[in-house]
């Protein structure tokens, strides 16, 4: 069973089943960006390119297949939190 959060520093699958995202916490960043998709790297884009600051970002949303994050830029240490 997957926990209620997942920390990431590189592109990949955040959650491999349907669910609800509450938001994400950025611990560190240096011009890092993230794009969220439902259905893998080529799935439906859920967000545009987000360039987050350090701190909590509420982003409540549902995804029907899986949640994939494309992380780019210099660096991004982010923890996704699920409901």
C-alpha cells in the first residue's frame, strides 16, 4: 500500500493508481519546474509548467489513471501529499 506522500527530485510516477492530490511541499529548489500529467509521461496534462517557491502549495485535484511529474530546471525537492 502506498503511503500518503511521496518525495521526488526527478521525473517519474508519483502515484501508480487513481487518487486525489491535496498539494505539494517544496523543500528546496533552484529554478526547478514541474508539470503534472494523468496517464504517464504522455498522458493528459493536468497543469501547466509550475515554478514553485519553497513551502506548501495547495493543489487539490483528482487523477483517474496515475499521477506523473515531469521535473526540470536546475533542481527541485518536492513531496506530493495525497488525501
